[in-house]
C-alpha cells in the first residue's frame, strides 16, 4: 500500500491562502509566480521591484509586499477547520495530474471529502439545467454504468443533468465529485443541500474559490474548465447550442480531452448541443461501452485492475467445466460464464435467446461486470468471448 502523502503545514497553507486572496492576481499570473519563485513563501519575501520585474502591476506587487492578505487567510483557515475542508495547492502530490496540463490550472483547490478521488480516473458528465424526461433517463442509465466501470463521475451539481449524474452514481456505490462555482462551504442550488452532504461523505466536493465565495454567474465557466481539465473526457447529455455544457465541451477539445455526446430528438432544442457535437466529430454514446472503447489502453487497463481489486480476482483454473465462478460475481454473470466460449464468439442476441430467465438488462449488466473483471472480451458487432 502506498505511503500516505503528508499534508502541508499550517504555515505553508497560510502562505498559499494569502497568495490566492491577492486582489487582481489572476490564475495565470499566480502560476507564473510559482514557477519563478518555487513557493509562496519566497513570493512574499520578494521585494516590490522584484515582483514588478516578474510582470505584476505596481498595485498588485505592493499588496503582496505588504502582506495585507494574511489576515483574510487566517479567517479562511478557521472556516476550513470548521467545515473539514483541506487545501490542495498545485505543488501538492495530491493535486490532479491532468489538471496541471491545462493552460491556467488553479493554484489551489479547496476539497471536502475523500481526497484520494483526486488521483482517480474521472469522466465529466454535463448537461442542461432544464432536461427532458429523455435526458434524465439517459443520465440515470449512463452515469451508474460508467461509475461501476471504475470511473469517477465529475459534474457541477447544478439542477438537471448534473444532479441526475451525481445521484445515480451514488445509487450504485460509485464515486462522484462535484465541482462548485462557489465556496465548498456553500451549496448552490440550495435544494441540493442533502445531495452535497452525501457527496461530502461518500465522494468529494471541490472548488478553486475561497471559502464563503458566492455563486456569481461568471464563476461557472471558470468552474467548467476544471471539470473538463481533470477528466479523461466529457459526456454531454442534453443542452442548447450555446449552453454551458457546449462551452464545457469546447474547453475539453482545447484541453485535448475526449468529447462524447448522447444523441437526441432533432425536434428538441435541448438536443441541438449534443447533436451538433456529434456532427463535428464527438463520439456518439448509446451505452457505457461507447465511452470505454475510446479511452487509451493504459486507462482501460487501470479500470480493469480497479474492478478486479473491487470484486476480487476470479480463478478460472479449474478442471470442472461445470464449476461456477467464485461467488463474488452475480448469478447472471456466473450463468453467462458457463455459456460463453473462449474460441467461438457469441452474439449478444444469441445470449438473450438462450436465457429465458434473465432480462436483457441483467444480461447486459452481467457482460459489463465480466468485461470489467477481465474475464470476457467484446469483439466488433456485439460478439463476446471468454478470456483465458
């Protein structure tokens, strides 16, 4: 088991917070200061002339040199202590590796919940705040399947698709992360207070905005670049042509992330966004496997390893052809393992005709479970073979 990552000291935390709270110091400029001075302590020890030579305006340089933001930083520390919030600076090993790759990564992240999820494989699911019944159904079908595949479902906890994605991932014991456009000590919208509490307990709440920051409208596009930046890809379920979800998809493309979209009714304006993305080259998604097959091989291997660790490795080395796999897997999966062959592909329609006692949903879920365990492999055309 890997050694635990030591938390930053309170003094280091105070300097990071003071840097984050400097008025007029944007994310990009703060990042350049960290690259030049290596640590926030060195930035606050620098002279005003040195800071101006780094490209800062006179007023921002004076603010840093005076250290006047440390009082507010102490207040932030107290609020973090009261809410169980951790600070994760960009220099911290716990900081998401993919997020560091984007043009302007946040200098610090405020996190409440399971910090280990910052190192997980994430997929963003975004969509409209005013979904149709079809959009909700699509999110509630895809999110739990993708969560069970080992992906952490990331969204913004907004009304509509975001909320459906979070709730359905939690419903199957999956991992989910909510990225806020306000401080993590606030909840927006207020109706999601119970959901936020559940995510804080079982998943992770995340924000780059200081404690107590209101949910200003301009914060949400800023927030969206974090959702896409941390993720291996973005799945758009529903949204108008110029919606926030379409903006997130554009950010994902700029960050060289995969973009997926659920096709929709051509007469619904909520389908214009995802349908246009598909026309422009986004991967059309009808089921969870449409996402998994597009992921890089190393990520697929990591997901399989995670599934094997979760369910327990099942030994197939048995002389008894009729012996069922170990009891860690479902009854449907055990039945499918008996029917599948290693040398002859079996089409999914044939499996559905073979098992009168299993529903199509049970068969699909069983094949999904076996594939994630590395026991079954899907071939082109919805054909399946047993892996030896």
